[in-house]
C-alpha cells in the first residue's frame, strides 16, 4: 500500500490555493482539491515520476504538476512506502525563496 504524508505547510498551501480559486469559482476550487489528492496518490504509487529539484538543504526533493492544474506544482520527497508532500505552490511564485527557508519554518 502506498502512503501519502502531508506536511503542515502543504496542508496550508492546499487551503490557501483552494480559497483563492473559490473566489472566482467554487467548483474549480473543489476540482483542484480533488485533483491534488488524486495526484498525490499517483505519486505515492510512482514516487520517481517527478523531476529532481535542488534546493538548499532539500535533498531528494522532486516536483510534479497537479493533474489538470498545470500551474500548480507539488514538491515532494519519495519515502520507503510512498511520498511526503512538502508544498503545493503556484509556479509563478518565487520557488527558490519558498523552498529554501529554514527547516524549522518549512515543516
């Protein structure tokens, strides 16, 4: 069985992204959240799908797009029996800044 662990920052990202999308269209926000969960499951089954990313102190980080929402990137790390989801960020944001903060603020 494949496991998906979501860090607290990823949960906050999902909430913020969902709220942002809901301002324009609540149905799109719901589709986004469902698509994100579906994509997490796919990554858990195939944890090396994503592209390797290199951020300061973030070894093993990978990224993959939310299915159907190509502007949103999932940053995750493969673990023994699945994936650990760190962030779900719009690609237009300053990814380097968001992903290189200290570990204490990141988790």
